[in-house]
C-alpha cells in the first residue's frame, strides 16, 4: 500500500443513494437523481468538488442525506430543490 496525494479537488460531496426495497426509509428511494443534480450544479458553478455516491450514513430518518468533506458537515431532508442552496453553502465553505 502507498499513499496517493489527493490534490485534484478541494472538497468531496457524499450523497447517500442507499436503496432498500423492504419499506424502510432510504435516501436513494426518497430522492432519486439527487447526486446527478448536485454534480451538474457544482460543475456549472465551477466548483472544484467531487460528488460521490455513498451507501447509508446512519441518518436515514433525516434523509436524504448529503455530507461535505473535509468540512464534516451533513445535511438532512435534502431534495433537488435544495441543490442551489448546497452550491451556495459549498461556495462559502471553499472561500473561507
Ligand atoms: S439510507 Fe441514507 S442515511 Fe441511511
């Protein structure tokens, strides 16, 4: 194993896309398409961020969930209508 320098992006956005078919709440079922909407909006805003799909982040009842790293901040009940606000928040974090 060896370390790889991660200098390509200033931040990573984790979007829970966990899907359960047993009736329990899961982010990927509640708001499909959220990750793609965030990815396109961040790219359009020219932000140096990587938007990745993740599985359950253990906040299912608050989902759909999105996390900004390394800011270590999480957002719950995120819907596609919230994407512009996420872009604004990311801009603030990256400029501070
Ligand atoms: S299913 Fe998304 S946080 Fe658990």
